DNA sequence: GTAGGGTTAG
C-alpha cells in the first residue's frame, strides 16, 4: 500500500522498534517494515538522511540487507542525487558483500556517467573480489548506454573467463550491449550460440535490428518467437515507428489486438506517437476512444501522448483541454504542450505556458529548454532567453543534452540580435557538434557578418569537422546577405566538387537570390532551368524583389505569374507585384491587382513587430491602437516625424501599397508596425538603451531609411530583425550597407 | 537468503 502521509510525520518509535532476530530472517521483517516503505516514498535527500540516522540509532545499519536496500533505494530513486549519498554510505562499510558491490555497480550504470561503473568494477577486481552472474548485466548495461564497444568486449571476455556464459540474463545483456553499439552481427552470434533463449533475448535482438532500420530482420526474429509477450509486441511496433514505417506499425498493432496479448500503457504511448508523427488524427481519435473504454483515460503517460497527438495534428484546443483536465501533471506533460505550441508557431502561448510552469512546482528540464529557446528566438524574447541561460548554467549542469542546449542558446542569442553573446556561448563550448558550428555560421550570416562566417568555416575545417548541406546554406546566405556574388559562385562549385554535397533547393535559392540581386537575370533563369527540382515561392519572390531593385517591369510580370502559380493563396505575391507597378507609376495595373485581391477575398498577412521590454514581449501591427500606452506611443510618433522632417527625411511614397487596403492612404507608411515598436521602445527605456525589434515581414525601404535617421537623432542603437536578416542601425547607418 | 536482461515524451 502506498503511504499517503509524509515520511517525517511518522513517529520514529513506531518506525524502528523491530530489530532482526536470529530466528526471523531480517529481510522478511524489514521488507514489511514501514521504514522501507518510507524510503520508497522518500522525496528529498534530507528525509533520507533522517531515516538513515534512525537506522544507525537502532542498529539496523549493521544488517547487510538493510544497507543494501538503503543503497538500492538511493540509487533507484529519481527524486534526488541518490548516487552521491549511496557512495557516502558505501564508503562507511568495512567489507561490503557481493550484493552491495553489485548494487553500487548498478547505481553507477544507471547514472549519467555509466562508465564510472566500469571503474568501480576494476577496483573491485583489484581488491581480489570476484564477480557473480548478477555483476555482468549492470556492467554490460553501462557499456550499452555509453556506446563503449571496446570495454563491452572486455567485459564479454570476463563473462567467459569467470564462467557465466550460460546465464540467460548475462546473455541477453550481451546481445543488448552489442545491438546498442551497432554490432548486430555480434549480437546475432551471441544469440545463435545460446543454448536456451526466451522472449526477452529475442526482444533484445529485435530492438537492435529495428533501431538500425533492419526492420525485415527484426520482423523475422519476431515471427520466430513462440510465446510473444506484450514487451516483444511493443518493441516491434516501436521499431517500425522509430524508422518511420507507420503503416506497418499500425498493422502490427491490429494483429496484436487480435492476439491473446493485451496492449498496455507502453503500447498505447507508442501507437499514439505513431499517429502524432504521421499526422493520422482519425486513427488517433479511434485509439483515444479505445483508451477511454479500457480505463486508460487517466494514465499519465497516455494522456501526455494524447496531448502530443492533438497538438501535433493542429488541434491545440483539445490538447489544452486534456492538459487542464489532468489531476496530476509531470514535467513531460508541460514539455509536450509547450513543444506543441512551438510546433504550431504559437510562440507567445509557449512562453506563457512556460511561465505558468515556473509558477507551478514543476522544474523545467533540458527538454523544456530545448522547446522554449526556439520560442524565445522567434519572438526576440532575449530577457527570458538570458534567464534560461543562467538557469541552464546553474541547474542543468552536466545534463546529457549539454551540447544541443548550447547550440540552441547560440541560435536564440543570434536570432534575438545579440550575436556577441551567441559567439561567447560558442567559444565556451568544449565539445561542438556540427550543428553548433552551423548555428554560429548561420548567426553570422544573418547579421551580415560574412567574413566572420567564413573565418569560422575555415576554423571548423581545421578542427577536422566535415560540413554538411546546412553548413553551405549558411555560407551561401552569408554571401547573399552581403552581395558577395563571386565568393558565392566559388562556394557553390566547391560544395559539389570538394565536398560531394548535392545542392538542394535552398542552395539554388541562395544563388538565384545573389544573381538576381546583381541584376544577372539571364543567368538566374538559366540556373532555374538546369536545376533538377521545381523552384518554390521563395525563389520567385526573391527574383521579384530583384526586379523591383533593378526596375525590370517586364520580367517582374513573368516572375509574378510563376509565383502565383506556385503559391496561389499567398497574397504576398500580389502585393509585391502591385508595389512594383506602383513604383513604375502603372496605377491602372495596381488597381487591377487590388481588385483581384479583393475578389479572391485575400488579405495580406499584416506586418507585425515586437519588442521586449522588461521581459515582456509587446506586439504591434500596422496602425495598432490597442496598446495600453497607445496615446504616448502616438505622441512619440508625431515627435519622431517632426524630427525626421527637420533632418531632411522625405518619405518614399512609391511603396505606399506595401500594406494594402484600409489605411493605405493616410498613415500607411507612418504607422508601420516597426515604427510603433520603436516609438514604444523610445518611451519605455532610458536614453541610450539599445532597442531590438523583431518583424515578421521584410522591413520596407521607407522604414529602413527612417530608422537609420532615428538611430542618429535619438542616439540609439537599433537592431531590427526582419524575416530574412538583421539590420544594426547606428549613428545614421545600417550594417547591411543598404544591401538587402 | 535478498538483486540482474528486452518496449514507452525530444
């Protein structure tokens, strides 16, 4: 029975007055003893220490059983850093028995540093102690977990040397160790040589095959199992899910339902995650009603999987409802919904939920951070991003995802405009993955620092890191943001010739953007004709923009037609074309396009900008009047206009249709969302404070010119991120050198 | 005499 009261509220006299007697085996008494139940429910190191102290007082600590149980519970407890405590207990024991040694080995194998169990084993052997059949599964587990094949092979040698080669548990552990190290032939060999096998050893091998994509071999082994149990079914189903064979997974699930084995929690979680990953919402709903009918409806892990299903399939409200209806939530529940929001681009909702999580008693973990950092990056919420950085440094030291967390931080800082902070994180890293290098290269590219991006690339090569396709997207976009055509051409060639990487759509996109920007339309068209895939909207759009820059009306029309073919529902293409006509003074055509837009009932995505002040993200759309400090903001806008005019600023009205419709005549330019955000930034920060604005569309030329002057007039550094890149405005100039 | 192997958020 689970104890519902807190361990510390139980009087100690009641807890510890049994002492083992010789006639009664102590473990029977102790097992039924409250103190062990207390240990099992022990949630803090402090209460564990108290219980331990009681054990010492009552002499219970002298029994090997109690000690080994104490250590085991320390080591298995998810609630605190039990291993450290277990080690301290272990060190007080004069002559630990084999059980205690094994329990310590198990603890180390389960820890975040499984290799330490091998070290402990070495010290055990050097004391002249012998392993038994229980020793090896722990050691092999740590070799499997840490992918240390060589050590695993040595342990295999010891297994044979000490004569445990026939133990089924040891055997299965060996299979699992080889399988997880990717040595499927060795795993199969161990399996074939075993004199007896059971469903568990089959399953170990199946998992190995399936996780490496050898689903056929896995299925063959699975068919051979005479007495399939629920775990073996689950392993096979999840093998298909993991490798993306959703249809096969669903079919197998159906077979399982027809068999005499009933699915369990794990089956449902696996099948639901298959539905989520493959977007099979209808099937997911069927599974959901099955779950409700079979009494799984309040199972924590299953509800978490359902939340994942609904949020991944776009039914956020259903996901949210399930989340709110949970009587007990764990960290996975929070992470799943936060991740669901991020997945659906609901970044603000993700941040709000994260803040709610902090207010509740749930501590975020590395997974939380990995889904919340992209939300900060999108919103430009750098204050929260910095807070998370501190939290990671303090609380999540040495977590397994350290490298991806840092990479995520680099991305966040870069996208929030603080490229220096991004660089600092990068430099502080001891082990950089390819994606860390890529994130930093992308960061520099976004900020128009092409040279830094290329320096980093050569440093990366010197470190012996092989670039991938993504690296080259970074490098090519660095070229395109800085208008470096020749370098771009060289990189594009080198990518195929020297690195054997086949260019994808994104690579062609960067090159076509570069060519278009340089006015080399023929060459751009040639590239489109020779590339092996169809160009997407992004490519036509970049060419259309190039036409605007170079005033090429004729080509613009044909590009626009292509754009409308690829993205007929995207009003942006129509607006772009109408802007080009407006620039050329072709007002009839402008009117035609406007009529077309109205007929189709399309509205342009409103331009929105956000600015973070005191950890709060404020969003503005064009002509926005809903902000609580609306009057002050518009007052500031008027002041800005007066000062701009004084400084000689003449608005370029040719782009007046950028934000088409309602307010296009009056104030369409004056009240662009970035101006509102800047005005709000100016009134709510101290003089001299840097302002960072995030915009969902591209910044228009008019605002770009105005912002340059504003940075000078108000002596403010203004950093603006638009859809494509960063602009650093300072003292009347922009880092992009007007090349965008 | 107690313990050990295979499946389950990203």
